[in-house]
């Protein structure tokens, strides 16, 4: 008799910081060769020392650091933050959503995205932004299938 997997998401606790950092490093390794990744990681993502940077997120109510688990095994993470817009409304930004390749077809991405949406709503955000790198069709399709639409295309040109 097969048992059903338990898929869940939660805010990262201090004792889970090393897991969050390890998942982020896997994310960086996976996207390293993609178009736009170098600038994305330097601008929108995070930098060393990761442990220190991510530790500050855990105590900041305007930032999100979440883990996703399958049967209590951490296999996904989400990082985000809130920004106040010019009209005083709040924008939630999903900076990073990473799901280990082994868990991409079992609903973990959906669970993580639902968790981020609920976090954003609970914190008063009226909209949610995220990014998909140009060559990452699977990520783009996932986001479009989850109700996201493009609102801005950022064009990039190397100057060297």
C-alpha cells in the first residue's frame, strides 16, 4: 500500500539557516550558465557571506525566507521581500524560488508559490513580482500557469 507524500512549506527557523544557504547555493549552481544569471545573482539575488545576509532576513518582517519539505526533508526554498510603491501600496517581490529537480513534478513549486502568496497577502501586499531568466522556459511556463503575466521586459546590453 503506497503512502501519500506530505508536502509543506514554512518560514525558515534559525536552526534551519544552513539548509536555506545550501539550497540557495544549489540554485546558484543550477542557473550559473543561463542568460542573465550573472547580473541576476549580482543584483536581485544575494551575496556572500550568505549565512550573515540570510540570518538578517529571519528577523525582518519585511523579508521572507521559506523552506519547502517533502516528508520533512527540505527540498525547496523561497526568498522575498516587500517594497513600498510611490502610491503607498506594497509590492511583494519573490526574489528566488528554487525547487530541487527531483521535486519539480510533485507539486512542490505550487506549494511554495501558494505559501509566498499567502505571506504577501498577510503582509498587506497588493501585487507580487518575480523573475524568470530568458532561457528558462520551464520557469516561465510555471509562472504563467500560476497566473503571472509579464508587466515589464528588461533589456540588457554588455558594454565590454
